[in-house]
C-alpha cells in the first residue's frame, strides 16, 4: 500500500500561516494535495497538523486528518523524522507500507516524479527529491565580512568548471521510505538513498517573504497557475 503523509503545522514564523496562505490563487497546501492525487498511486492521503484552520481547509479536498499532532512535534525544533514517526505509529501502518512524506510547500511538484520515487524505493532505503547546484560548490566562498572573502577550497581555483564533480542538494519536496524506516526514526542517510532528479526551474525554497514572491513569479512564468 502506498500512503502519502503531508506535514503541515500552523505555527510558521517567517511567513505566518504559510501552509494555507494563498499562493497563486489557492491555499499553498492545496497544490501539494492536488499533485498527490494526480499521481494516482496513493491509496490514502493524510495531513499531519496541529492546527484547526488547516484541518478545515484540507478536509473538503478529499484527504484525511484522523489525529491532531501534539504540541511538542509542532514547534520550530520538531524534525521531519519525528513528525513522520509519530504519524506512522499513530496510524498503525504495516511495516511494509511505502510512505511518502510530501511537504505542504511544494507547489512546483510534478506528479510523475512521485511515481518515479516509489519505483526507486524498490532498490533503496529512502528515495528523495534532489536537484543540481547551479554553480560548482567546490568554488564556494566564505566571508568573515564582505571585506574579507576567501575560497573554502582554494586548491580548486584553477580547476576548470567542467572538470569538477557535479553536486546535488535536497530539493525539499518529498521523501519515500517504508513505514518501518519512518517508525524507527532511521536517519535518511544511514542506508542506501536514491535520488529523483528535478529540474532547477521546478525547485524553490519558500522560507521568507522574498522566497514567496520569487516562487509566485516562477510559477506564473512556467504557466502553472
């Protein structure tokens, strides 16, 4: 059985009410729910939240909210692993269930990528969305102040960009694992991890008002809403 769990707490700080704030005409979380439903691979879709307004927003969309997330898993220090472990254990899911953690703030999500992630999980402990860095990270700089900048890896200064290893980062959209892995609070990178490559044009962190504004510009430019 394929299960989707969407964590969505109410207490976001930098963008208040982020998970249900309207993004290009819809509550942010509605875009993630629509993508999960469009993927056509989930028997059930749950939202894990501590917030009454979020619950009232998502229930008409055809998802389930069978429990209220406790306060200690709804603050700034709660980890995704802890939230998912609580959800899986509370729902009493069978250990062999395949469970996707889908972030509520993933309006660029392509439904077909969820299906690819599910398939990759057949040969891995976790499958996660990734995208490539736009610039070689081997050329990264550090700055004690803008008046004193230095390379982190100065030995790479003369290396041609095309000779540097391509690197990737977590795209922050979704993670697949078996219920047993979530329930045990297993770290994502303890075992074999498969990546689902997303185009950079479909990835944008939305943590600040500036991020939000840029994401809406990207979304409309892509003709997504």
